[in-house]
């Protein structure tokens, strides 16, 4: 019976040593794994931030382009209005001259 108990104790110690060794291996891997996961999170955050910045820059450029187009359109409208007023003044003068009988 003592021999059987000794065998059980030795088996328990063997199992305990295997569990201990596995825990040590896992403990050695945890910092590396945590570092890799942190690096992945940092890269994902960096990529997300870059995408946001790119979108903001794109939006800002689009707004600048819209503002430029609007300014150009307003200037063209002002030029067209000035030309139209010039033609209107000439047309009114022509009509008045026709009514008075100058032409």
C-alpha cells in the first residue's frame, strides 16, 4: 500500500510539475502577446486616424473648390449684369431716339 501511495504522490508531483511548466510557458508568452495586441491596436487607431484626416482634408478641399467656383460664378454674373446693363442702356437710348424720330 505504501508503494501505491508513493506512486500516487510521484504521479501528482509529475502532474503538478507539468502544470507549473505550462503556466511558466504561458506567463512567458503573455508579455509578447500583449505587446503584439497593443501594436495591432495602435496600428488600427493610426489607420483610422489617417482615414479621418484624409476625409477631413478631402472635405476641406471640396469646400475650397466650391467657394472658388461660387466666387468665380458671382464674378461672371456681375460681368454679365454689367454687360446687360450696358446693352439695356443702349437699347433704351435707341428706342427713345426712334420715338423722337432721330433715326
